[in-house]
C-alpha cells in the first residue's frame, strides 16, 4: 500500500528540528523508519508532516561512560549491539538487541526510535525499564528528563508531548557483582516475542542475592518491572521466583498465544534468565 500524503522536512540541526515540530505539532519524527514507514503504508498513521532527523549529525552519538550508556537519537540498533564499550558497561543492551527484528532492520532502526514507538512487545523498553533508565526530550520550550517508569504510558503511547523530540536515552551501568541476561520466545526468530524477560541480579560481598529485578515484555500494556529479591531469597531460589511471577502477572489472550500459555512461558523464561544472570554475577564477583 501507499502512504497518505504528508509534508516532509529534513532539518540539519536539533534547533531546526524543534522549530519544524513546533510549527506542525501533529508532525511525526522520522528516524530509522522501521516502524513508522510500515504504519504509514498500512495507513494506520497519517501525520501532516514528517520531520526526518537523519541529517542531524549532532544526534548521531553513542557515549559510553562508567555511569552508563547514552544513545543519541540517531544511534542505530546495530551500532549499539556491536559496541564492545557499551557491552562492558551495560551488557544487557547487547543481550537484548540480538533479539530485535533482523540485522537489516537493526542497521537502520534506532534505539531511541524503538523506545519512542513504545511497543509493549519490544525488547528495549523492558531493558530501559528494568535498568531504571531515562529519556531526554527537547522541544522549543526546553529540555526535560523522563524516567522509564513514566515514559511508557500505554501501548504505542510514549510520554512525549506534541512538538517534543527524544534526543537521547540513558541506560545506567549496573553495580559491581551484577549479572544480566535476556531471553524471549518468538514464533520465528526476529518476530516480536510472545513473552520475554530481562533479568538483573546483584550479589553482596558474601555472594548472597541482594537484588533481583525483572523487566518483562509481551505480557502487559507497558513494560512490567518486578522486584523478585524477596521471592528468590538470599540463595537465589529462581523456581520460587518464577512461581511468584506466574501468580503476579495477568497476561492477555491474543491471536498469537493464550493467557495461560503466556503465564506458563513467562515463568519458564524467568527461571532460565535468572539462572544465567546469577551465574554471570558470580563470575563477575570472582
Ligand atoms: P521510526 O520507525 O522512525 O519511528 C517509530 C516511532 O517513534 C514513530 O512514531 C516516530 O515518530 C517515533 N520516533 C522515532 N524517533 C523519535 C525521536 N527521536 N523522538 C520522538 N519520536 C521519535 N522491534 C522490536 O522491538 N522487536 C522486534 O522483534 C521487532 N521486529 C520487527 C520486525 C520487522 C519485520 C519490522 C519491520 C520491524 C520490527 N521491529 C521490532 C520494529 C523496529 O525494529 C523498531 O520499532 C524500530 O527500529 C524503531 O526505530 P526507528 O528508528 O526505525 O523508528
């Protein structure tokens, strides 16, 4: 299908992009286009104008510091996936990115675009949520930082106001003796997952579990974060944690899977991911 008619602007700077968005508040930002273009072609979106940020060089950044990884709005998924520096500071990013779509889509799609799309079945929103990351938004009115817990309001509903551009996303580094793992189940590799989990385990100096957090995708309208520290206990009873998760969640039935299957699957994935994250935490502690 063909998209409906739209105006097109291709600014060269952030200031120009913000001016364009302020002039046409019902305009949409075009980043990698891997979600927006299909939506236009299926006529599920009909913005008056596209503000294409692909020429805004100042957004094409990936800053890796001890405190975390900051991806500018033009950092492609593949660039972050392949960054050894980013993996050293926050390995969960690369672990999750391998599951996002296919390499050709990751070559073009952006980290920030994936967050701004706010699909509850997407991997990166769950990663940002479980890590307690943030999104930096800018508009002609100024800048603000939005915490992940407030950023995902509903399916495809990011907390971005008309005229706002998400300029970067920040994924905090994990504390010492922390291990991470990501696992999901999709009908075919590269498809959106039926359910998935990002697991983060931190050990104390005596190698007991001091924190266990899970970020889920595919089982709620927004990424779901559960603190499993109490359920797993100090020695990491991941089977008990998985049983706790099955009781806590309320997944829906859709054309891809029933609620009962999703609940069972989420438990299996939880146990699997936490075993792997705990082993990684132990390795890092030693
Ligand atoms: P775009 O498509 O350009 O934009 C997406 C939305 O975000 C639009 O509403 C746009 O206006 C907005 N937006 C983008 N950037 C900004 C910004 N800086 N500020 C404000 N708003 C912004 N995704 C997954 O997570 N997991 C999958 O398994 C997966 N499988 C896929 C399979 C296929 C076959 C395809 C075509 C896509 C798949 N996707 C999947 C979706 C895709 O990978 C991401 O949603 C996409 O890459 C988002 O980034 P983008 O830069 O392409 O965003």
